[in-house]
C-alpha cells in the first residue's frame, strides 16, 4: 500500500501550514473521509490555492450525494486501476454496495491524465458516470494534475440515485482551476482606534488596580 494513505478511521486531517493540500485531499478522497479546512491559524493567513479549492468542491459534492456508498459500502483500497494508469501515477480505490460501485481516482502526477483507468470491463447494460466532472456515460476520464476524479457504475436495470442528476449538473457547471499559486497575504498590524465613553454605563463594575489570582 502506498504510504501516503492514512487510516480510514481518521475523519479529518490537514497539514495546516502547507501551501499545497493535494496530498491530504487525495488521501481523504481515497479513504472516504473528510478534511479539516483551516485557512487562518491563530490569526496567520494560510489560505488555499484555487486548485485545491477546486479539488475540495469536486470531492465534497460526490461525498455528500453518494454518502451511502462511502459509509456502508465495501471498501477495496488501491484496487481496480489498469497497469497503464498506475505507471502514470493514477490510482484507484473501489466502494461497492448492492451492485453499485464508486471508484475514487487520484492523479499523483503534475500533468493532467486522460484515459480509462479502470481495469474492470463495463458489463453489458451498465452505465458509468464521471461524478466529479459531471459527465454521463463516460468511457474516459480526465484526472487533473494533483487532482481527483470519480466514476459511479450503475448495474443494468438500477435506478439512478436520487441526487445523481443534481450532482452531475453542479459538477459540469464548475470550471475548476489548475492554479496552484499560494494566495499570500501580508500581515499588517493595525492600531485600534480609541473609543472613549462619554458616560459610564450604570451597570458597569469598576475594577480597582492590584494583583489578583
């Protein structure tokens, strides 16, 4: 198993000072877990770059709409990728429940990857939808550089999940971003403006000077 995958029991994870959160995002996607977004650490701005924000949106939409697969499904970590995909740094995990399968896919490389990463052949009458880009009946997928993709397979005769149509529409409308530049902000110390009170409130309590514990 690749060392960068965490235990599935971990619900949240983040490297708060990192300017690149693709590792945490990919681990969360492959493990079916959440991720803690902490963009201001004790007053210090550590915002997320547009690429990672895009990855988070793609991941959360699918996790929320297909939560039953991630919560109750059978998890097969790092199972289901073709040899060609693995050679390119593209990895797959599988989630299965009542015949329906979700493949969570990550691209560890620095360039977009396009192709069919799934080793399993598509059964006759089954349908595969790319749920992070909003593509129906996808035969190939594009996994963004340092990003993720997700393929949902519905067996023949299975009705679509209730939230699938909305998920695909929202995903298709999101243009995403490949911008990994850190949105740096300069910390500026501000001197507070004095705000004297003309009248002491009647319920104010005067604190006499002195040392206290």
